[in-house]
């Protein structure tokens, strides 16, 4: 299998973490690309008509995307217990929240990097950060049952989302006033899969 990826993408990182946690590292060849919403790498376009990453190219040439689809596939072929059946809806809901944090954070980056300076909208950026803060506050209040118990996909997605905030939006200081979430993040960050896939670029 081949993973079409960019190391800076939090969605790609989630997949890379699941590959590690599932024991599939030796079965997946990483294919790095340079792609943005404005300029699509041919390898990304070939694997996904939308040109978005990550995309997983299977040995038979078929492609899977997006990150949630890929992670479910990796779970099925590996048997990794990241999607507990008895808690599946709680887990998938928390994963969706984490993905939403990533999406809003990425949109903030795009606004600052891809749009002409005179056309950038501070209001747009503030609205994305407001979404993130509401999500972080809900996590701090421990509103999601899936945060408890054995390791699951939602834990990994949430960790990737928080790390991306550190990577791209460190000045926002997401930890301020969120001691419980900070402690949770400190503990899960000890996992090898998260330490070896920290974002870069």
C-alpha cells in the first residue's frame, strides 16, 4: 500500500498514527507530496479526484480517502481495537469533534498563507478559532464519554488535533484554563506513535 501524504497535515498524521498503532508500518510506503488547495500535486490528484490528502492506494490500485475511511480500513485489516463496538457512536462522535478542530485550524492557516493579504478576513479567522475554543471547553468539561477507557481512534484523533494547535497556533495558548485537558494530552503524548509522527513543514 502507498500513503499519499504531507507531514504537516493533521489528517495525514492521524492516519500515520493508526498505521503505527495497528502494526502496519512495514506494509505502507509513504509517498510525500507538495499540495495545497490552490496547487494540486499530480500524485494526490491521481489518488483522489478532489486532490486532497491523505489517500491510501491499495495494492490493487484502488484508492481510499479521507482519513476516517482510511482509518476504518486499517482497523479492519489489522484487527486493531480502536473502534470498540459497544461504544462506537461515542467514539465516532468524539473523532468527528477532533476532526472538526483540525479542519477549523487548517482553514485558519489557509487564510493566512494562501489568501492575498488585502483579502484576508480577521472575522473569518476569529470564527474558526471560536469553533475550536468551544470544542476545547467541552473536552475540558469531560463531556465526551469516549475520552475515558482503553485507547480508541477518538483519543488518537484528539491528540493529533491538539498537537496541530501547538504546531500552527501556539500563540493561542489552548492550554490556558484547561488543566485537565492539558494533563490528558501530556499523558497520551507519551505514546511512541505520537512521538514519531509529530508534524513538521
